[in-house]
């Protein structure tokens, strides 16, 4: 299995994986909209491939934390693995690869709304630790952040501002 940057030839497989994994089309449609917008970071749309078949996908896109100032950040959303390949460490490999590439691209931190027992394995902590808030009601332990550069979230509290395309999910 290898992790690589998504190509246009992967778009249909990525759509299908997200549709199957989430059992709805919202995330698949979100990915298509993000790809067309200014918040898309091509290097951070990754696929997991096994035997030349795409079996997983992760996407990081630009967001802002709005506090005393506006601070650029990244959202990890969505991440999906084909149901036939789940619980085999593929999602973990996608997260690890994505975080490393984000760090190499000089992004300072990442925000995720996700499973409270999964994302802490990679260093994510409650975003409330830095007084970072979700713009909608979510359980505190599901809204998390990670500093890719130590201390990069200090004094940057505020509300996360997602691009409007996220409102459709």
C-alpha cells in the first residue's frame, strides 16, 4: 500500500469511497466543491492505493481561526477508507502522511472534527485547550487541534471559520 497525491484520474474512486464510508453523498460533494475553491491545497489531497486501486482518501484544506486577528490554519476533512479495507491502519497512515506534508509546507496547525478516540493517537487535543471554538454545536472532545509547530496555537483562540462549502454537509 502506498500514499500519494490525488490525481484527476482518482476523482471518481474518491467520490465512491467517501459515499460508501459515510453512507451519504455529502462528504463526496464537499470534496468536489473544495477542489474548485481557493482553500484547496493540491498537495494535501492524498489517496491510499493498493494494487493500483484507490482504497482511501484524506483532504486538508485552508480555514481560518478568527479571534483578535485572523489566523490561517488547516481543516482535516474528510478522511475515508473503503469499507472493505477499514480497521487495517490505512486511515492512520493517511493522517500521518498528511500531517507530515502539511508541516513540510509550513502549515502551523490543523483542526479536525472527528472521533475522540482516533485523532488523539496522532497528537490532536481538544481545541478548547487553546480557546478555539467550533462555529456550530459539537461535543468538546470531538473538536480537536494539533500544533505542527510547537506553540503555534498560543494566544490564537477564536472561532474556526470554514469555507461556505462546508455548510452544505
